[in-house]
């Protein structure tokens, strides 16, 4: 079943010029990039995006990082897109990520982990709605 998910190529991966390589990995998985925009995410949008973490001690670090430089915000589509893309991303901690995943190849650390992907259809709908203002 075709579904959509949100992908963010985070500032660390953009700064290191990994965008094209990450997009090649996404497309080789059979996923389509419907929309893509390199942009600076505002603090307001970042706080809304990460609202579920607002009471956690790392909230400000998340917001500061995602707003620290240009990111590439994308909407992906494909069969089982959410599961497929999350599998391609790899574990949050790049040291635990499997070989051949985006995070194993491009992430610097748990916090600078190259990419974001929605974790459920509900999250995808919410995240796409928040980020749609950027397109």
C-alpha cells in the first residue's frame, strides 16, 4: 500500500554534502521524493515539530541543532514507505546501525544522526502538516 512519510536530511548531513548520496539511497529503495526543499527551519516550526519532547532535558538541544543550518525537508512516497525508510535510516545511534544504512554511513553521533523519518502513519501526517509551510 502506498503511503507518505516525512524525511529531513539534517544540518550535519547537508553541511557535509551528503544530500545527493542519501537521496540515491532513498530512490534505490524504490521510494519517490515527491517534494524536496533545502531550507532553514525556524525555531517556531522546530518547537512545534518536537513538541512531544518539550518536557525532556534534550528538547533545547534538538531545536538548536535542527535550526543550526540548512536542512532538506522532503516528502517521500512508496509502498510501506514508513517502514522501508526507517529501515534504510538505521538505528538512532550510528554505532548500533547496521551496515548499509544512512546513519551507519553518514551520522556523526546520536544527536548528529544525519536524518529524520516519521515513525508511524499518524506521525507522518502530523509532521508533513507542520513542515508543509516550508514548501
